[in-house]
């Protein structure tokens, strides 16, 4: 069941994607109700088997599936394109990959899990001794049952990833290794969905598409971003929204290189990652540290009355390290559940579709939705009658019933908004100063706008 | 007895308003000594019976009595005068008001307490049923013995305030109601006392005059302000002082509207209210939050070594809400004892002359006096010999006796004043940095001024 | 034995002044190894017997001995020279001073300890009664065994300092007092050693030379400053260094008066004092309070993992009071062990060569050396490739072995340096933000400078 816990204050809360069950009398079988969380989980299950990397057909298939949800603009950037200090790498594709022992038995197969082949592995086909094979095998000794996720983007080599148990059980034999991959001039693919708003001020949501069969990292981020984009596209918003689906690091660098002039419109941003596995929300601040996005996320997390953690910016992690490089220094943070490297399934075969749940995805979606809503409403107003209080009574702005708690709160909210709408305080600032619920502040704003006592800046 | 506890550091402490008893040998009966606290309490007892509201003859009589203490400038502002978003209301006066039962017995009478008639009540004279009467009666169910204070300034209606016990004892009868009030074009009255100082920098003290028979709220503020004004007028001060006695809200709005160009001289201000009932001093900061007045009041409260509370500005309360509206944003705080709404007698017939005491009024007076003194002396000096220490020895500024504690402190105070008198630190800043008593700093300042090592800025 | 505890991170740690013992086979007797601490203690023993004051031959002899370690520039400023609000005083010299009783027995003799004669004592030769004598005797009643250190620079008088025990044992007798001192036009002497660096930015180290036989106060400061200067002169540094050896107060005032135009080059400074007696390091901040020197000293003290104390600036103490007078306000702090007046031997005959130890002097020397090193390396760099991360891999800047802890730290350090080298963050800022050891940051800086990804500002 979808929980309502996070939707109380959101104006979109009435829009849950729940189809009303047909009445039994209609004679048609009841369809089970599918929540957004369940739809996100379904998308993850579809995306999971695809072999992704920073380039190649797996990324294209991934973008195809996302395109079924939102109308992505697709970009293909040629190998060798210079993007700041980097070049777009060769395109990597793979058809097959296995190891057979001397008896011809397949002991490792890319078909079983695309994690088995080292990401960006060079092609190989030869027979090797056990010792030579072992130089090309990657394991996690501390988690001997699991197959690790490893890549070698910038040094050309071949390799396989196996469980440490299997590694240790290998006998002194000769092995046929075969990887049918190509590393050739081609393209790097990414997708973008821009939703124009009332203003050119942009909110950026970025999810990375380069990880193969890892469900939490980062199919969860892709799923949450895609469904958020669909939700936002249904309504008018003050901000414009830009959703990016692209490989980590080289993707962000490429996008920034191609769109350098547009970055001035990015007023707020979040990297969406690790959102399907239960665990407390963890927010990593933008490099600015006190940007509106930092303020908003921290406030919404605090208002959730659930455990959460906020950390300062560090120059490693996901694409916030590019968006927050000193030459850009954009207000982009990163909101995850348990952060990278801090959960045991991280970068292993255990990060599968069982690790992520529809409930957790729904929670993450709701949290992002609340944050984006707060970003959209968090703005500065101007009291156009700033000298002394305006006469609220003659405008019918006093509550009718004196003892009405909400009425009193709304009147207080009007006084707070009037006093602090001096062009420097945001709605969120006033929320915090007054200790009033945003929903009450929101009613006061609407009344004061109607009475032409406030104007939006 | 007047306590000396608060006067230790004040230069005015020698000026207590105590008439020396005549010696017994003179043969004249000893007169009991009357403290300022007792005089303030006497003024409150005189003011208490008067029926005040935001306009009318009650306000004029109140200003008459204050004029016996200080030479008030009196202003009469015509009904309909536009003051920012407001208009000066009609003048309200009342001669009589009562309810009689069918047997002709008076059961409620304005003559018993002016709280019995709803403030600004329209005139009425008719016979009504119990049910109709009840629609025009106001009570405090939680305090069934007390008569509440209620007004209806901006909606014309008639009404009476009674105890809830009386309300519940009313029998099914017909009642004659009579209110002989007038609501007509007239004037709003206020009084002002300006005491010019050495500079045009002004300290504003404001007390509201619109509450009828309520002793703490705000006859105590009127009394403290009037006696402070009298005290200040006796001596030269660096600042000019402006004392305002005017109705809450509409009075402050009117004054600000008429004196907009003068507000630039207001460097510090306090709203004086709720100063007669025992309870810890409570300071509400100006909207600026870090104005000199905020700094001074908090320091003096801290130095009092008694419980006190400091609160951030909120846009409701007394006239600080007008002085601190964003178009003015003046450095005006509010210093009370227990704040409004937080003591049980608030806005009821229990806020009478027994609730306020001469001792508490004296304490409040002393606290205000210390604060005003600190404001006056808290200024910036300039060390005119700022490169290295000046040679104190050749000017005879070293203490004669090495082991003399005060002498050493004064020498330290000279070093602190010389080092930090750079135009940006105030006396109070230096007091706090050095940890020295203000009295010691004061001696050092005088010595350094005499030696022409410091000049006042 | 010299301890290595403080030298771990210092690049100079390999340069301990330890002569390698000759091998036994050489047939030459082994010389005991002499540490810098021992050399400083030896210098203090040589300086101890000299009678110093703010002027006179004792100061010259002191500067002679310091000149054997570093090539001092010597200055002689004539009596009467006006320096800001002061004049250079008469030169004081003394040959002899004693008290004899009526039997011709010497009971106090300057030859026994130069503390016995009041500093700057006028000459005297007469016979006095016990009562008259007592008016010219100075003692410390609370420490009856000890002879105090007292001076009278600006009031001409004669006097002797004796133990309180001796004072009390004096019998009713006549006494011959003789002080063969001169107070004449002459010179005030000071020494200066300037070590030019790569830039004109200066670090100032100041030690005062006016105290007679007091080992900790301040022969320890003179010794540490002299040996630091010798050490620094051996290597190129980014900063220039200026070491001053001059009398307290009048010396600093004179230097500032003569060098006013040069003070703009002083970017960091420390007054070196009280460094030979064990006790926690105590840092008194510059008047600025947040200067780089304050930041550096506090960080190095914190990194020492030993007790220390940091105090705010006060306008009394040593020559920081002149350097930090408001007309200069230079970034000069004061780093001592237990501060003045807070150890029982302060300004008495117990502050002798036994009070200070080679080990403590070595610790103080090492702490100053680390601080000066940190000041020299604490600078701002600029990432010349600020848009997105540079491609470290293609420059061979990735660690070869993934699991190598130091390698990972260096890679992190490169990311931190690249991200925060925006012209506003210093090395020390980045050290603190990242939590990485400076030694790791240092390696990263060198790699990034070599790769031309950073430039120094």
C-alpha cells in the first residue's frame, strides 16, 4: 500500500496515480491498483538486465524505456569530441563473454550477469593458464558470495568479475576466455527533458545511466527522476525543470561543456541517486553550502520528523563534483538514502531488484516532490504598503470567529508576511521565523495577493 | 521602602526623590517619605477610574493628569484624517450605560466599572429578551468572576461585558439596555514631550493611552514614562528624548504619518508597557535584532543578575509593530515585565490598582533609567594618538599606588579605551571585551578626555 | 635526549642539529651530541649574568652574544630621539652597588645579583638610617626568600631589591648605600636580522632584551628567536623574515616609529617570550583575532595533541600591544608557555637558569619552527582548469594501486585542492575542510603544480 505520510502538505497530494477500481457491479474483474512506487519498481525490473556503460547500446535501450514515460530529447556525441579537459571516449559494446575450462564447461558467462565482464573490457579470445587468468579476475574477498562491479574506462584491458568463492575454487587447468566486445569510434548517448515554466529559472535533476545491473545504484535514481518529470510536466510551475539522464562524470562534463551558457539559469539542482533501498535520507550540500536548495532540502527533511543526515560538500561522489567545480559552483546538492559505499550491497551483484522496494521508491519520490514543491513556492514577496501595518479590517482580512485557531494562525501569517516581505526574506525564511506551517503561510499569501497588499518578486 | 539594588552604577543614584524628613527638633510632624514608586502608584490610582478609549474625553483627562508631571504638547487630529492606509476614526464618548431587569433593578452599570460597556459601543436604548441580550454580552468563561475588557473599534455594534457567573445567573426576563454614547466626527488626542539634548539623535519612549480601567496594562507604562521624562528633563543629556502618550495602533500610525521626516533622528526606542505587576523583565528585540538598543537592554538586564527573558521580534504586540514595520524598521524594542496574555489578570477587571505595586513600579523605573543612562553614555570615541601607546606616565595617568586594585583597573581601562577607540567600538563593546565595570571605564574615559588622548565621536 | 615528537610533519625534520658521533674505530673520543635545545640553554647561561635594562652596555653585550649566532644589524638610537608620543630615554649604566652596615659588612651587593639594584636606579652614596633605607628597599612579602625584579624608568629614584627575610632581619643601625650608576645622554641599542625571501611579505619575530638576570623572561625568547633565525637563514623561503631583539615598549615604539613605512609588509608576526619553563603553550591572538597567524598557530597547536590555551587579545602584555595599537593593528600574536604573572618565579630571582630546560627550549623551538613552516606553506593556489574536474588519468595522477591508503588520500587531496583552489581558500583551509594531513595535501600540491593544474597565487 502506498503510504500517505509524506503527502499531507503537498498540493499535488490529491493526484496520486491510483486508478479507481471498477465497481463490482460492472461485471469487470477488479484491476489491482498500481502506485507510483510500484510503477517505478517495474521500470527498474525492465532496466535491470540491460548492460549499460558510459557509452553503447545499453544506454540507448535505457533511454528508450525512459522515453516511454517522458518525451526525452536524445543526444549522441561523437567519440573524440573535446569537452573541457576530456575527450568523449570510444563507444563500447559487447555481445558475449565467457570463461570455459579445459573440459569445455562454461564457468562464467556474461549472459548470466553483465557484471561478470569488466566494464569497458577489451575483446579477447585465447587460452590461458590459471595464473594468467587470475590476473584478469576481480573479486570482493570480504563478501565471497558476491560478484563485484568493476570498470576500466581509461586503461584498455580485459577482465572478468567473479565471486571470491568461485575464484578460490578454480583448479590448475587451462581456460578459454572469450569477450566479444568492441571499442570503436562511435557516440556517447544521453537524454534530456526540459519542462518550461513561468520563468527561465531552472531546477536541474540529474540521474546517471552508466551502471549496468545495479538496481539501487542507479536505476532507482533514473526511475524517481523519470516519474518526477512526468508529474511536473502535468502542471504549470514557476520554475523551469531540466531532467538529465547521462553517464556519470563524462556525461556531466559533456553536458556542461555543450551547455555552458545555459548554466546561468540553473538556480537549484539535485543529483538523484540511491533512492530505492531503505535507509535514512542523506543530503550532501552544494559547494555553496548555504544555497536556497540547501536551505529547502534541510527544512523539508526536518519537517519530515524522521531520521536524516546532512553533510557538507566534498569534491568526490556523483556529478555534483562537476556541477560544483569551482568554475561553475552551481547550487546543486545530492539527495540519496544511505550514501555510496555505506551499504553492504554497494557495487556488487547484491544490488539487485530485490534490494529496492516500491515503498522506498515511493517515499523517495514523495520527498523529492515535496522539495521541488517547496523550491517552487519559496520566493520573495514585497509588501507594497510597508509603512505601518495596512488596515486589514477594511479589507475583510480579519477572521470572522475570534477563537478559531486556524483563523488566528492565518491572521498571524498575514502579519508575518507583511512585516518580512521586504524583498530579502523568502517564504521559507518567514516560515521558520514565525514557526507557522507552510500551509498556513500559503493561505495568507493568497489572501494578501488578492488584496494587492503583496506582490511576488 | 525603595530598594537601592539597581542604582549602584547609575550617576543619578544620588538623586532619589526622597524629601529629607524634618528634624524632630523643628517641632513639625514628620511627613512620610514618598518614593518615585509611590508617586507612580498614586498617579495610577488617579488615572484608573477614567474611561479611556482610542479617542474621547477620557484620553484628554488622562493627558491632563500627565501634564501635571511633565509639560506635554497636546495634539488633536480630526476624524477622517488619512494616515497611511488608515483614517482617524470617529470620536467616541460615553455618559452612561446600564442594563435593568423587568423589575427596574440595575444589574450592570458603567458607573460601577467602565469595563462593563464594550469599548466603542454604539448607543442603544431598547428592551430586549434574554436571548437577544445574550448576543450582546461578553464574558471570560474560564475566569467566571471577572469582567473582560473588549472593544469593537471598526465594526459598529453595542454590547456589555459581564462576569460569566452573572451571565449564567440571568433569568428569562425582558431587559432594558441603555448606552448613552456618541460616535461622531471629532478628534483623536495624543501628547508628546520632547526634551532636546546635545545632539539631534533621539531616544523614543512610547506608552499607549487607550485602555480604560486596567492598571498594569497600561497605566503602569504611562506612569513610568511620565516620571522618566521628568527625571531626564532635569539634566543635560547627549541624546534628545521624545516621550509619546497615544492610543495603540492608530496613535502610532498617526504619529508616524505626521512625523515621517523626523523618524530619521530616532536612534533608539522602547515601548513601555506592563511595568507594575511583579514578574521577570521581558525584552522583545527590535526587528533589526542587533540594534544598539537591543545590545544595551540585554547587557543591562544581564548585569542586573536577576531573571529576565529576551525574545526575538514578532510582528504583533504593541506599537513596536508599527515602528518596526518594514517601511520604517526603526530600532525600537519593547520592555515589559510578564508579557501580554501571559498573566491571568490580563484584559480583565482583575488588572486593577491592587495588582500593581509601588515597589515593582520603582524597579521598572530604575531599570529604564539605567538603560537610558547606558544608551546615553554608550558611544564611540577616537584615540587621537593611535600609533603605539601614548606615554601615560608623562601625563600623570599612572596610578600612584601600585597595589591599588581600582587604580590598576583604571589603568587597564585606559589601555582598553585607547586600543579599541578606533571609531568602531562603543563603550559598551569595550566594557564587554575588557570585562571591566562600566564605572571604571567611565573614570578612564574622563581621564583620557582631559588628557586630550580621546575625543568623542 | 631531543624528542622527535614535534618534527614528524616538518620538512626540516631531517635537519636536526645533531653532529654524527665519530665512529669508535676512528680512535677519537666520542663527543656528546648537542641538540639545539642544549645550545639554546648554553646561550642563556652566557646571557644570564649580564645586567640588562632598556638601554646600556648590558644590552650591547647581549646583542654581541646573539651576533655570534646570526649576523645582527645593530642600531644605536640617541637619547631624546622622538618616537611617536615618547622620547628615547637617557642611557643607564652601572658599575657597582652595595649596602654596608655600620660594621662595614656588605649585606647586599649588585655583584651577587644584578636584581639587587632597582633597574634605572639613580646614583647614590650616603649613610642612612634603617627607616630611610627601608623606603628604598623592594621585596616580595609573599615569597620571602626571593629577590624581586623592579625598575623605575620614568621616575628618577634609587633603590635596592632584597628578599623579604633579609628586609625583616635588618637591625636598627646606620647603613652606607652606594650605587655607582650613570643616567646620561647616550643611546638605546637594538638588533635586527632580516632574511629576504622569495616575496616581500614579511614574518616578524620579536624578542625583548631589557630584562636582567631572568632566564625564562626573556632569555628564553632571545635564544629561541636567535636559533630560529639561524635555521631559517639556511634555506629559501617564500616569506621574508625579520627578527627583532630590542627593549620592551620603548624598543618596539622606536622600531615602529623608524620603520613605519615598512610595516605594510608585515603579514604575520609573533612575540617570542617565556619559552624555557615547562608549561602548556599559550597563544594570545592578534588584535585582528582572525588573522592568518591566529589561524595557523591555533591549528598547529591543535594538531600537537597536547594541552594548550588560546586567549583573545588584550591591550597589555608584551610588544604586541604596540604592534596591535589601533594605528598599526598588525597581525601579531604572542606565543609563550605559561604566561607572565602566572608562574611563581615570575619577576624574581627564582627565574634563573635552573628554571629553564634544554628540553622545553627544544619543544618551543620545534613548535615555532612548525608554525613558521605552516605560515610559509599556507597560501592560496588557483586551479587553472576550474570547469569540471581535469582528467587526472591522462596525466598519470591516479594512484597505481587501488587499495593503497596513502595513494587514495593523495587522490582525495588532489580533488580537494582542485575544487577549493579558487583564490579564496588557503592550504590550511583545505586541510581543515578535508580533514587530511598537511603532509598528504603537500604531496598533492606538488603533483598538481608539476602537472600545471595549479598555480600559486
